[in-house]
C-alpha cells in the first residue's frame, strides 16, 4: 500500500486481509460506503439494510460521531 504505514494506517487480520484503521479513515475524510470495521463516520454511506446491521453491532453509547456533513 503506497504511503501507508502498517500498524498506523492498516494492519493484517487473522485471515490475512488488510484492515484500514480509524486514523486512515479520518485522514481520508469520509465514509466510503463499504462497511469498514473501523469506520469513524457511523457508516453514513453504507446502503440499508447493511448500515442498520453494522450500527446494531456497536455497543450502546459507543457510536463514534465524526460526521461533519
């Protein structure tokens, strides 16, 4: 991955997939709509019903609110 730092911008999960971090997403500036594990934008661009499913997995009161628009 170009110009990204492993351990800061991404890591590899147990299955060997690349997982982008919250830091990466905040620098990107918006939700991509893919339902990323560390989305700091409450999945605002993820289509329903997937968005509701993902939001239901966040423990009560733990939703991150970096939505600015």
